[in-house]
């Protein structure tokens, strides 16, 4: 959550807001643009340099 852009005191490494504990359709690919990243329990966003993926 702190890497995302939806907290005023966050790190803003990821421009997209992150929605944790998502119970809908599971996100497997990061959205284009600045759409929300909806993460189910047990999922995370992995960031290394310019590479990002859902794990």
C-alpha cells in the first residue's frame, strides 16, 4: 500500500491506487494507465527497477 499513489504519505512508486482484500475477479495482470490494482488476499505487486507484476 505504501508503494502506491493512493496514500498522501506513500512512496508513489506505483501510480495506480491499490485496493487490498479484493473479493471480486482476481487481478493477474496489472491494468493499463492508472486504474486500480485490486489485490485478493495473498497477492502482492512485485516491483524491481521498471518491472512490475502481480505475484
